[in-house]
C-alpha cells in the first residue's frame, strides 16, 4: 500500500512501505482502460512522544509512528512502530497494528481511545521485553488545526510475555491527515472520476544496500572497537513541488558483525538536474536505530547524504550516494556508501485534479497481510542460547506485476519465545496460481536481514522460501496458510516456518504519466 498515496494541499505524506521494507516494479498485463468512480479514503500519519519507566529507575524516551485509515466517523485502524530515541536503549524497536475510536466533544476537541498490539525489543533483549509482545492502550483528547491535529493523553504499556516493562505515562503527539484514492481490486488503469479535489503525488519505491565505514572512536555497547558493517533495506520517496522530496527508509544489518542492528530514517531532500537523465541529490534525515551491540546511546540518529541518480529505464532510477551518520547520544559515527534502485509511480510532476473531474490514473493492485509465523529449530545450533520456538508478528505487502507474479516485502518481530529483540525485514518475489474457486496456490522467495534475540545468524543476511494455500473472497478479504524454511546465509541458524495471515486486496490509484 505504498504507491497510491496522494498529497492534499501543501502537506507531505509518508508511506508505510519504509517500516515494512517493500520492493517495487512495473505492472504488466494491464486490462483495457475503463471509466469508473474512484473511492477517496481518509488517512492520518502521526508522531507521538512518551517516556517509559524501566527496571532500576531507568527511563527511555520513546517515539511512536502511526499510520491509520478512517473506516467510519469514529473508527481508525492501521500500523504502529515505537522506537527508543533517548536514554540508553537505542535499538529498542517494535512493529505492530493498532486502532482507535474518536468521539467529538465541545469546542472542536475530540476524545480518543486506542489500543496497539506490537512485537519487538532490543538493547536489553529478553530481559526487558521477554518474548517481545507489547500491549499499549491510550486515552486522550485531540485538537484539530487545519490538516493537523494535536494530541495529549495517558498511555499504558505492558510486555506481558515475560517482560519487565510495565507502566503508565503521559504522551504528546501530532498527526497530519491526507487522502488516498483506491478502487476495488482488479480495477484497470484508465480514467476515473474523483469525488473531491486531490493532488496526485509522484512516488518512488526501491531497495538499497549500504556499507558503513566506522570512524575512529566508535565502540560497541560493551566498549570494544566497533567493526564496519553493511545494511540492506527499502526506501520510499514522495515528490513535492520543484526539486523537493520527502523520504522514509529502513534497513537492517546483513554484513559484518552487527546482526540485529536496525534503523528507520525519515527526512527531506532536493534533486537537481545536471543533464537529461542525470541528477545530483542531497538530503538530511533523522531517525532511530541500534541493536547488534552498536552503541547508539538513546537511539536517535542524524544523517546528511549527497549522491547522484541516473535514469536507467522509462521509470527506473539507479542511485549512488555518500552519507555521514551520527548518534548524538552514543559513540556511533559512520561514513556510508549506498547503491540502490527505485521505480517511479504516478505523474512526472505533482498534479491537481478537481472534484468530479475525470483523471487519467494508473491502478496498482496490492495485497496487505497481517501475518503470524512460528519458527521451529531445524538445527541444534540455531541460537546462541537455549530458546523455545519463536513466534513473530508483523505486516506483509504484495504488489502484482502480472497475473501470476508479485513483488513482496515483510517486516516481522518476535512476540514469544524469549527472543523479544529478534526482527527481520525481507523482500522478494511471489507466485500465485488459482486452483478451485477462490482457493489458490502461493509460493514466495525472499531475502534480507534478520537478527537479535539470540538467533545465530552471523552477519544477519538470511533467505526464506514459503509455499501454501490461500482463500480470497470477492470482497478482497482472504486467509492464508504456509510452510517454509528460513536460514542464515553465513551462520548456523535454520528454522522451519509455519505461517498464517489475514489479507485485504485493493487497487491503489495514482496519476498516470
């Protein structure tokens, strides 16, 4: 669900595809163009700040990122991520799903009651988060101001599966509302009428590899010299007016000795043309990261990037960049070299479409899955300490590039099995073949990064294959079951995987080129 987002007014819209790690490609086999009415849905993206109390009178400043869709006047559902940004727990990150009910009060205030189910941990491992399951409830008020909404209230956080974090605290937040345009799954690219004015935003989605060269003086959280390490990850960009853009990217360690390290970064940049098909690029980003014994202090990260983009196809861009990143409250300071490829969606420039006007759009068929997987040891040395089966929870997303093939990505974190610091982000390809009625055979092959929680993945690079069956109703809702194998490319970790998921299909619409 990453390419059909639009920008309303002059605001900017991040997409969930950075926290989840999606790849992208051009769709093939599009059916003939049609003229239909599009659906405009309302979304919010928000950032919260709160402080958790940890054992031993320790505290950690936590930032929460939320992406929610409005399903009725009162109900919103979506995805959540929480990350440490202050204290000594850099790398403590959770991923999950959440929702809230809102009810209007007097003087434009509204009441909010929310809940979140997440998984993860880090920088303290299972001693803090246990199996990794996190439950959070919140109660507060909100004040809309234009397209923004200020929030304040009280939240309660608990890690009930053997964790030691539990407490009640206040929170402050801000969110930005925007719109998304969609149609029923299977809708064709063509002309659609829109029920309200919108600004269609050009977007780019891609994958990257990044190698970090550690500067002198950087040490691990154990005080040892920090070794160089490399990441694999995914990036989303949204084009604003002129040369400006916003971005979100997420990556995990897949090379070196820092498996379990993860970072989530967001920021803004500009791309200036040098000659046709060649641009210079610069950006500034901030975010959170840590894990893998990398000392990021409280977890906050800041970075500056400069690089170059080359057009290598009608809609594909090859990027090469240099970066300097630092943890202000930790010892980490690195210089990075990145190589990536991105695919461009939507119009070449931001495009305004009036209400009831007929717009030329591209239909992007996607499937979003809430997924639970169970890892069972396939080798006796799959972990560095005795651990039971590991349960992981998270989000998967697929983009159909043809009748049978899709590009797929997932972000999962442990919620049980005494491995609360374990996380994985994978991208790959999927295959689906109808069998009988709404039942289909499904298979996928993925690669990426994983680590933390005591699993023996060495550098962090892993690969996974899955096969199974899915049932998808005409309304776009489906259920799926699969079996597979996940293994480290360089370490002894190997696990048999049993997965179940609930999915929803739709076609996101973006302005055609």
